[in-house]
């Protein structure tokens, strides 16, 4: 069983590290030049504000977002006495400078997590400048090893105020190797302090080591037999670091001179590709579904093809045992951190649950990160918390999709196109635009132009506007841009002088008395206008009335003045206008000659069944004598039952003429 470390650093844009055991990928790490990790960097920051409700402070360390510093992670050296609202309790003050280290990188919605307790990791030790005590890693559980390491720690000479922790890599090391690593980290801390005094905040004080050196420091273990590097510069840096901390391991580091890419020689590309997929297949036929979310990471175990066996309990147990080892491996490969929930296949027997828990705990013992584990609940769910040191492999390598924005789905074509059409319709019904231009993705624009062409044409004709839809190749799926051209206000049409005159204060418009009643119009027409009405009636009978004339007749005013008609025997009031003598128009009957002021009909005149005769003496006209024939009514003194009901009846023409003669006699 041969274990090797492979460093692929020939491309500066992307550097990768893989640990292979018998051809199987067991550890993987990656670094992108466009997104270098900041975890472990030391910054000199400025306190922006202190939130007592959150028990935290926001620190400007030079990043795009202010860092989040919990007050419990602030060293007592930075607290100042306050005589304000805090009643003299020591606290941080805005504007105060503080040395902080990044614990968690910036995410899309959260800033970096900071701490003032600096820790400098070495090959065998972790230096703690703000703590005087020393200790041993919790992952070293054997009591004999812990007792032996405590004796070595007591023999190492340390400075005041500086402590350290022995890493798992230093478990079998001698006192000389541990002391050499301590001296190296102590010199590094002094350089950081000197740099911090000379630098103005906010600024970067210390940056983590090169990718090759960091891989050697964090991932190298005693069971690794060979280290292959394909980049000469990285090879030199790793050898120099190894000479300083572990000289006897320098010969392990070798340069790979093969022309074939180093990862292709070990068939690793296909195994690495699986890391970025949400589905992981198991040998038994089952599979895992790994789904990272904002709150937690969910892992679902499915039996898949392995569920065809008769014994369901045995199938679930074997699938869960295989899934436990693969989940522990995927946690290391993907570097998943935070809260993790595993949904195992339900098992009825409690001993099977206990065996799955034991197998999973053994598998995660190889993990470098701290893990807190719970038991399988009655719902078949196991919860655990894994230390998050940096961004996941997927977060480092991938960017959110511009079409789905990380959701994994996008709206359908029909849904997107209808949303765009509704935007156009909303702008059109306002009536404020003469032209609408909308830019859409090609597929959405084609759908509207082909499937919604008639609806768009209807909007153009109904609202008298132009609608233009174009496709753009660089637009996201559900993105749209709309441009409108404001409609110019049309000039007001000039009205005739008679219509332009405003009515007097005593003239008010009255609504029609009942539906179906003939409209009553003002009695202020001249004889010429009366002749025009009779002429229009003759043309209508002959079918020669043009459309323009009919439309003009429909648009005449229906408003009537509220002047009180003069009763027989009354004289006109002072200042009033005497009735004018009206000459009968050619073709008009005797009634038109003595009917007094006539009204302007807003509708076409009624048809005349007989040709008009020349008046010889006063008698009812032929039109008035015919039954069912409607004459332009003369406004009576009082309301008429026939006219009020709108049934087409009129007063007796002889009675109307008698009233006219009485008025003339007076």
C-alpha cells in the first residue's frame, strides 16, 4: 500500500494537491489565483463600531466587507476602561487599532469572521502568542502518547506570554524537532509585531505561506512515502521549508519530469470530477445526494439498485455501512464545514444503528478538522458539526450561474415570455407612450414575435403606438430592458364661436328625463338651419346623405337652456330677445313657418314619405298628418305624457297652431 502526495502547480492560475493511496484519491485541495484564500492571514484593523446587542464589533481590516469580531475572541490587552454608558466596564472603542486574524472567509452574505487570538501553525506546533499555557491536540487520544508529549513540552524553553499546542504530526517527534519548530514560529511572531508597529491600519501584516509549503505543512503525514512536484519554483520552496523544520524528509520531495500531466499518470481527473457533482455512486448500487444550502449541508442516502433484495433490513444496513465510509471521504475531499445532516436509510434494529455510528466515527478519525458528532435519531438522521477552515472546493472553483443565480433552476420559456408581455401591456394601457422598445434574450424574443404577434398587434392598434421587440445575446434568461418614448400632447381643436360661448349662470345642463325620450335641444336656430335640417331629411330619403354629414349630425350638442317659455299673453322681459320672424324654407310645411324658434336636431331628420308641397294656407303638413311620423317637436309649456314616456306620440298640430295664433294676436 503506497501513499503519495502529488503537487500540480505548473499553471499559476490553478494549483492542486492530491494524496493518492493505491490509486484512490483520499485528500484534495485547490487554490485559484482569482480567489486566493485569506484564512489565517493577519491584519491590522480599526474598530468601526461595537454592538452590545450582538456582543461583537465590526472591524475594518481592508476587505470589501467589515469583519465580524465576537467580543469573547478579543484579548484582554485591547480592552480600555470606559466611563460612559458601560459603567466603567472595559470595552473596545471605535477608532481603536487591533491586530486580528481571519477564521472564516467572506461569503456572499456575511463578512469574514475574526479573532484577536493569533495562532501561527507550524509543522509540529501551533504558536499561541496571546496565551501562556501549552497543550496537546485533542486528536491525540492515547494516554501514553499524551503523557510522553507533556514531558517534552515542559523541557522546551518558552518566552513569557507565548504558548503552543503540539499537533498530531508532532506526536512521534523528538525534543529537538519540536524545539526547532518553536524557534521558527517565535521568530515569525516577532517579525509580525515589528511589521504591525510600522504599518498604518487597515493593512495586511502576514499572509499564509505558498500553496506548496502550506500543503506540506498541513497534509504531510508519516505514512506518505513520496512527494512529486511538477513545478520547479514550488519544488525549491518546499525543499527550503522542509530543511528548516524536518531535514530528514527533504529527500522525499522530488521533481516530476514526465511530459504527461502528473494527474493523468494516476488517473485522477475522473475522480476529481466526481467531487463537483451532487451525486456519488456506491459500489452496492446505492448513491449519495450532497446538497449544500445556506443553513446546512444535507446528505441523503438512497439504496438505488441495491433495493431488489428480499431482506429490506439487511439491504439498508449494508448500504448505510458503505455510505458511512464514503461520506467521511467526501467531507475531506470537498472540505465541507458547518452543520451537516445525514439522512440514512431507516433501520429497525438498534444494533445496526450502533454499528453504523461506530463505522462512521472510525472513518472520520482521519479528518484533520474538528468534528462534533451526535447519535442517529429515531428518524434515521445523524447531525454533526465540522470545522470550516476555508471555502469549499465548489465555492473556490465555481461561480454562480448568471441564469439561475445559484438556484439550480430557471423559469420556463412560456413563464418568462408572458412576464415580458405583461410589462409591455402595463406600459401600453397607461397611454403615455407612443413607442415601446424591449430587449430580451433571443429565445424569449422569438417566442413573443411568433406566439404573441396578434396580441402585440392588437395593443398597437388599440393604443395607437409602436412596439419593437429585439433579442440580445448577452442578457440573462429572465432579464429585460424596456425603453419608452413619451407621447406628445395633441393641440386642442378650435371650436366654433357659438359653441365656444360659455353658458350663463342660469343655464345648466339637464340629463334626459327617461331613457328612450327624444332629446330636447335649444330653440335658437335660424331659418337657414331649419332649411338645412329639412334638406338633410330629403337626402336621407333618397339615400344620398354622406357619412360625414351623418357623423356631424351625431356630434351636435344635446344641451338645452333652462329659459322659461313665454306664456300666451306675456310680453318679453326687459333686456330679452323678441321672437324672430322665421320664413319657411323651401319644401317645409306650414307648421314650420309658424312654429316659432325651432330646434337643431342632433339625429338625422325623419324620413318624408311624400314630397313637400308649397304652403297656400295654414294647415297641418303632410308629414305631421301621417301616423307614426316623427316631427321635430316644439317644446310645450308643460311636460307631455307622450314625450315623457318616449312612445313617439305628439300633440295635435291644430291645437299647436291655435296657440301660435293666440300668441301672435297678443
